[in-house]
């Protein structure tokens, strides 16, 4: 038997001014056929899990199409049309298939399809027909539509945030596919779309309030006939009707049971809705707390969360550190212009009044302007051997410079937006985390897998920006109503 593999993954932040285009996918991953193997075969990504699980069976894995881009703005219509044309051509040319493993992100938005994942899954279903089994994996930050549920036989969502279980979910999906093809099970699924948006600040799955919700879902897996269940954390920065949280339950040919159990989980979340309101800490308060804590203290810059599509050049925390004259701190900024100036000057050089960050837009602070000394320059390539959020093992920051200010702030200037998913980002450039009282990571939950081992304390800082944890500041046009916490619900 032959099982095809297709993925189109993008987390689309519709509040970002710039669009996501085809070169963004070409820069990250745009591959077909056998070219997919070297990228994902040994990775911690769910596609790596697909390959690993199928390799243990007599089922042939048929890699067809994979496209992925770093989170960013809405995808342009020409980009989507180009990607789907290539995807569907590769699917039609793949030969006879007995099943499909598909990996959308779940929070994709394009100019021509606000429910992008439902849009392309529908076209895939139209090509393969109604009877071919399709098992789907999703990022936990999905905004799931009924269309997505209807086009697939089973849907399995990451169970951890940071997402360190992607490969495991891929293995789970492939094993379920094997059971379907062996005739052991006939999956049917149902979803409960709760009128509630879980704040990103509350989405750490190993801590409350999420931890007990996942424990309840784990207990439900013991129910006879239940094949899988999933918690949809949601992605609040995609302004779509489906934005919000929910649950999916997959049973063995018992849709009524699947709906009953999904609704049960939904009712629990509604009853506990106030637990999922954000606990917001301002910049000055965070700096005051950091003075009393054992370091390094990880400041999670929530308004400039690269994993949510932010520009990675936010400076609001840096300005506050400059105003206080410390403490010794480290931050990364996406700023190709400043990086190039430092590289040209060379290690040991002093640059007067270098303007750093704050150049993409006017939502993340003004450029930080100060005298700096160039510490080192690098090619920006590094590897991550451990399982980290996103499943990537190789990163490329582009030409990179490390500079230091007179008030103890060290800044790494990158030429490519690089999410803080690996400490290799620092250590590959000679930066030792223990040398600083504060390490600023531009994320909310995703950096924890990398930073928790070296940071005894962490503080999620409420900073302004396109990924602010204060959801109520955003002007939504398409979200459903009522939706907690924007409106009250019964």
C-alpha cells in the first residue's frame, strides 16, 4: 500500500502590515517528491514522524508536496494559487494512493481564502475522492473550521506548548492510518468550537490552567471506542470567524460519542473561562522583579513574538534597560542594516550612535540609538541537536554581528528573522547565557524548551506589538460573537 504525504504550513498574523509571498516559502521549505526526505526524515517535525512510523510497516511513504514559511502576514493570492497548483499537480502525478497524511498548520489565512487550510484540504479531497482515508495533524495554535473537520477522517493536534511532541503526533497519525488500512478501525470525528479565546499568555501546557485540562483529555482517552482527542488552543492573531479554542474527538465509527465527549470538554473550558484570562506584567514591573531574582531571568517579549509573526526588531524593553543603565542583559534584533554596519567596521571597532531595531513598523518601539563596540561577527548558521519547538534542527540567521553597549546591554544583530527556539543561537556566536542577569527572548511559550534549562526564572512581559498578549486592543472584523473575553458568555 502507498500513503501520500502533503503539508502546507503557515501561521498567518492578519494584523501585520506586510504580506507573505512565495519567496518566504522558498527561503524556508518548498519541496516535492524525494527532495522532502533529507529535510524531514530525521527531524522532530510531524513529517519526520510520518516517515519513521511508516518505515516500520510494509506501507510505502510517498512524499508529494511540502511548503512552509516562517509566521508572518496574510499570504497573497498569487502565492496561494502557485502553491496549490504545484501541490495538486504533484498529487495527481503521484500514482495510486491508499491514504493521505496531511499536515496543515491550522492558522493559515490568504487574501482569497480566510480559512486557507479548509480551502486547500477541500481541493485535495476533491482530487482523491470521498473514500480515500485522510489523517491530519495540526499545530495547537490552529483556528479550526468545520470544513477542515469534514474533509478529513481524523485530526490529531500537537499536545504540548512549546511544541516538542510534533514527531510523536506524526507517529500517532501514521499508526492510525495503518489501522485504517488494515481494517481495524473506521474513524469518525466531531469538534466542539467553544466561544472562547485562550490568551496566549495562558497557553503553557505543562502549567495551570492548561495542565489540568490536558489531564482531563488524557483520562478521556481511556474511554472505549475513543481513538484520539485534541485541544485546540487557538491563534488570536488571525482575524477569522473560526478564531478561538475548541476540542476534537475521534472515535471508532461512533460520531454521537465523539460529539458528546467533545462537548463535555468544551463545557469544562467554559466553566473555567476566567482561569484563562491573561496575567499581564508591564516592563517596569518586570525589571523591578528581575532585580530580586536569581539570574539569568528570561524576559519573554510577548508583543514581539517571532513565532506569532512579529518583526523581531522590537525595542521597548531595551529602551527601559538603557534608561536604568542596566542590568547586564542580552537581546537579539532583526536588523540587516545595523548588522552590515557592524560587520564592515569589524571586531573591536566602535560605532557611534548606531540605530538598532524599530525599523519594520511603528508598533514595536523606536530604534535604539547608542554607541556600541563590535564584539564579533558570524555567518549565522547553527544547529540544534535536541528536540525543540517547531522541530527544526538547522537555522540560518544570515550575516550576524554581536555588539555591546556601555550600559551592559549586548545585542545580536541578525540579517534574517530567527525565532528563539535554540540556545545555539547564542552559543554559536560565543554568547554565554550565564553572563547576563536578563535574557530577552522574543516569544511567549515556544522559547521555554530552550531557555528553561539555563534560566531559573522567567517573566512574560506585556509589550506592545502585533502579537501583544492584550487581545482586546486588536480591531477584529471577522471573529465570531459573542466570544470570551471580548464579550460575556453563559
